């Protein structure tokens, strides 16, 4: 009995099955788009790590999102820090500061591009240049350069479950060497939320001023 053809047939069959189980970057990007475009609201826990400009800090808290274009970052560490997007403007406040910053939503989208993907505003393949994908430990990592931000951003990497498109992390690498990473957990989809949950009221004695997004 000639086992060589049989052996080759088995190997080729296994390779074909393995190949069929590996989704393409197009497949995974579409699953992410489809998943977030169909959500109405989302609540999750996050950890944010920033390294750059002589700083290295880690913060965490709870993120609440609601379409269209609303988000609220309540920081647990440091306590009381808040970042609110009401659909028109973003507000950023740290306890102890004499001022709260107000930023137009359009400008925020330009400067903090990773946050757009959680709101399901965009098609990933149309937003990233030089898009690539690698798989790591059961997760997919899609990387590229956000269009229009080539002078500032070196790479944006989105980590997700390749089977359902759920995003578990974002990593933004800037040209100046600074890196911002977000890790997400305890995701709860389509939770009941109100527009009033995304209103910002400055504490007594705190002025609201126009400013740039915080680093």
C-alpha cells in the first residue's frame, strides 16, 4: 500500500480546513462594523495607559456610550475625573482644577480617533491606510494609519474577537513616540441610558473654557 499519497491528501485537507478557519482582514473588519453599527448603547470597564512626553500613567473607570455620538468616561482612578461627549461638544474635568475644557465634537473626532470605533460611526477599511491584520492568542489585531492623521499618528491597532467583532482594546502610537492604550472588559450592550446621562454640569466655581483635548 502506498501511504505517501494518502499522507499528502490528509495534510492538504488539514491545511484547507485551517485556511478556511482563518478569516481575512476584510471579514473581521466587516464583523466589527456590523456589530457596532447595530448597537444602541454600551457600558464597559476600561483601563487607559499613556506613555510619552516624560509621563507614564494608568487610569481606569467606566465608559458609557449611546448613539448618536454620546459618551461618558467616569474615572475611578483618579476619582471624580470625567470626560463627557454630548453629541455636540466634549467636556473634560479633573477635580481640583479651576476650569473645565470644552471641545467641539468634530475636533475631538480628529484628535482622538480611536473613540470613533466604539460609537460605530465609520467603516474601518475606509478609515485606515495600509491596513494589516495578525492573530494572537485567539484575538485579531487590525492595524493601520487613520486617514488625514498621517502627520501625527504612526499606527492605530484595534484588538477584537475575530468571530463576533467585539473590540477589547485600542492602541494609538503617535509619531512623537507617545502611546495610548485602552483595554476593555465587562461589556454590556444595549443598556438603558438617557440623554441626560451625557450632560455636563461644572462644579460650583469652575469655569468652562474652550481648549484642546487632554493628552
